[in-house]
C-alpha cells in the first residue's frame, strides 16, 4: 500500500514543530530529563503514548547524557512525533515522526514526496540559524526490509552576534533523513549532528553520507511497531 501525500504533510508539520522548538541543535541539555512525558521509557526503549511504536533512546540509562536528555513530543492528526536531545553536552538531535495510513487517502510513492518533504522540513532551521543546507546524498534504500528514501544535508551555520554583544560561533551541521514506507504507516527519521571543530568535519561528513554514522543508523534500525495500537488524536504543546 502506498503512502499518501496527507501522511507526508502530517509528518512534515510534526517535524517542523519539533525542529522549530529545538532551534536546530544549538544549546545543551542542562536540565534533567522531564518527568511528565506522555510516552514511557522502560529500560532503554521509548514507547509512544498510543503504543504504536517504540525506539531505543539515544543514550542508555546510567549515563550523564541520559540523565540530562531533553524530550519533546507532539501528537496530531493520528500521528506521533518525539525528539531526543540535547543531552548534557551532546547537542545531537534525534527525531522520529510516525503516522498510520489514512484510509481512503490518495496514494503516492514515497519517492515522489521525499525530496520536497525533506527540503521543506529544513526551511525553518535555515531561517532560524542562517546558512543553507546543501544536499550531499540521496538514494533509494531499505530499512528493516521496508522501502525507504535516505538523504543527507550539510549545513554551514554562520557565527552570530546576539543581544548584549554575545558572540555565537559558527558550526557545521549534518542532517540525516529517512522516509520509510511500512505499508500501513510511514515514518520520518531525522538526526542532526553538529560539528564545532573544522578538523572533524571530513570524518563526520564521510560517515553521514556513507550511512556509516553509527548512532544515527542504530536509532533508525531500532524502530519496533505495533500496528494494532490506536493512534493518538489530541495535540500536545511544547515540553
């Protein structure tokens, strides 16, 4: 069964909500993990409130990053989105948007919506941070045996001067994006890796573009689905 353009737009709206409230990965998670999340964390796995999916949290229990890992959730139009990060001094952001198939919606192949979906998702980040995210990779692939589209973007963020003359150093960010077709649902994964030291950029670029960035690939492959779960119908504010 093909994904619909409605699904892509729902995922886009949720992704942009999380991206805009995070600012794209420019601040550290210096507050303890929030206790009032709507989903649940058991062991090192997060499960959405509606029970439709689980993913491994990026940082295992017992680590400093887990204790200070920020979590944001959005539920809307039958879909569920969650973002992990920043986490302590690790400013990497991990997002997933999971949306069940809308019955009766016009179907299109994910290849027809992936590129514009990714580009539109990045626009609020570019507007907030400055600079342009340039596509560095794009390919058809599979995730867990399911058809998927992968894209990677390199984003040069310029330095800024904020109020009271505070300087914020520029950095390079790498965005890894997957759109996965599960047949009865679609999922968009988005991992943003900021790199502050120029000498580290080539190695991170090669890993991201070559789909060898270990933490990103492990997060994407950790998806576990429960198709029988009922989707959430309400909408969540910022966490």
